[in-house]
């Protein structure tokens, strides 16, 4: 169902998730303006400026839920939650969602990195990219990640570990897409088009590359260095990489 804009309204909380005492609603829930069933786009935004989907359904009787769906914040609310109630609860739930998301640890082990890759492949690539191994490496100072399609192996630079989770996801997706298209063709970029933070992540890495070029040797190479120029185990026929 296509998302439609929600109507702005004043702030009030719902009863199913306790709010700060000073913000509790005095009247019963559901006495304000009725909201549209299905998905609607809130007037509020995430901290990064991305849109938020409010999913109002008659099947949900009480309680609110916040989760990420294909990289987008979704707040599921009961049908009786009015637009006035929504004005309080959407930013409240999104703030909680972003806090929990920020606290999710970056996969520390190679096994966790492989599992994250499987999840991303299922979500964005229809599970068509199934790597044999995905691992962190410390000998990639000239690229954020690299892949060898013939072996279905992926290596991610340890420099990515300190970056936001959505940047790591982009780097993983970039390499996963190389398991399908061992080049940077239109078909390759089409595979990544559904990732909601594609351009933001690319811009983040470009900025990181600019900064790193001042103090880390070899980190300012081009995005499209040809395979075979590596100084690590990414060498070999069909090797591809994402450079900074």
C-alpha cells in the first residue's frame, strides 16, 4: 500500500506504553482525529532526516512497536490511536528505536559478519549472493572491502569497525553485489538501488577517505582501482573491491 502523508496535530501519549509522568494524557485514547489505516508518512523524521512510516492497523489493539524495515523506521500503532496521540508517540518511539539501534554492536567475529551478510543478501539481493566466507582483515589500508567472486569470499577492512552500522552494511552489500556482478556496471549499481542509505554511506566513505589521506598511507586511492593491484589476499582472477 502506498504511503500517504499524516495530518499534523498536537502531542499526547498512548496508554499502552508508559510515558514520562509530566506528559501523560488526561483523557481517554482515541478521542481525537482518526488516523488513516495502513501506512502513512509522519511529519516527523529520524535524526538523520529520513522519513518515518506510521503503520496503523485494526489488528493491533494495544501497544506500539518500533522496528526497522528495509532500512526505514516503522512505528506500528493501533487504529484507535488518534493523530493527536501520534504527535507524541512517533518521536518518542523513534528515539527509543535509534538508541537501541546505536547500541547494537558491530559484528566482532567473522561468523557474525557472515551472518550479517546473509541477512543483507536476503533483504536486498533476494539471497542471490551467498558468500563462503566474510572476514575482518587488517592488511587493507587502500580499500574498505574486497571480494573474490570465483571463491565467493569477502574481506572487510578493520578501519570500517569504528563506522556507523549502516556504513558497514553498505560496504557488505557492495561486496555482496560483486559476487553477482564482478564489475561496476549499471547492473551492479541496480542491485544496490534499494538500499535506503546508499548515497549517504557513499558520501560518508568519501569524507572518511579525505580525512584518512592526511594520516594513513594508501587510503586515498580511487574508487575503481582495477583488480590485481592489491597488496593482500584479494588478488586473483575476478577479485573486486570497494575503495575509499
